C-alpha cells in the first residue's frame, strides 16, 4: 500500500512537473511598480478588471477576485523585489516562492478595485529571503502574508528555460516602468 501510494504521488508529481514547465506564466498579476528600494521595500499595483477570465466562474452574478490570485500577485511583486535585491552570481538560479505563512484574507476584492501591494524585506542571504507583504484596496487591508523565497538551481535545461522565460515576461511587461532599472 505504501509503495502504491508513493508511486501515485510520483506519477502526479511528474505530470504536474511537465505540465508546469512547458507552460508560460498564464497570469501576470503585477501591472506596475510605484516604488522599489532593494533590501527595503516595494510597492506595486494590480488593477482588477471584469474582463479577466477568472471571473467567469468565480462567481457568476457576484464576481470576486480569487484569494489565491491575490496571494499570487503578492508573490510576483515580492519575488521580483527579491530578485532585484539579491545579486545572483550564477546564471542557472532563480528565486522561487517556498512558503506563505501567516496568510490571511480580510475582505473580498471585486472588479474595478485597485490592489496596492506592499512588501518589506525581512532578511535573508544569497540563497533565501523573506518578505512581509500586504494587499490593500482603497486603504483597507484585504490580505497579508509572510512569504519565503529560496534560490532554486535548475539542472534540467527545459525547466530552467521556462523559469527564465517567466522572469523575462515580467521584465518585459514592466520595461516601461521608470522605477525599474533593467
């Protein structure tokens, strides 16, 4: 039974692994940065539009921005902030979110809202970093979390190429932002 359970896990992991690495980032959830100071803080904006595909089923007649996407927007802003703060000497490494702790959602986010994401650098070194991240709408706290990131080494070329493509996608989307020196 343990062997069967373990083999199911590895089958699921392999399916998930190959489907993720072959697919580019589907949702870029940071529209622009208002402030970015390495090792101190970042402030980013996500404009929530009714035209986004996730509102079709979440929820019909009462659209609510999914809480997991709020967390993903917080992770994208914090991850970019960490990448800009920590100098990575080796080319085959990318920071990936490791953990979200003390997560809490306080209020629903709806179409037309503008989410302001603030993250403060809590510490780390060349291989990991932590941020305290909040999301507010019209000055009201809607979500918060402490996010941990770890430096991920990619030995597999296609997996590394997919990770770099996702960072490049974010970089290109933000290339017009004068606060981001690329």
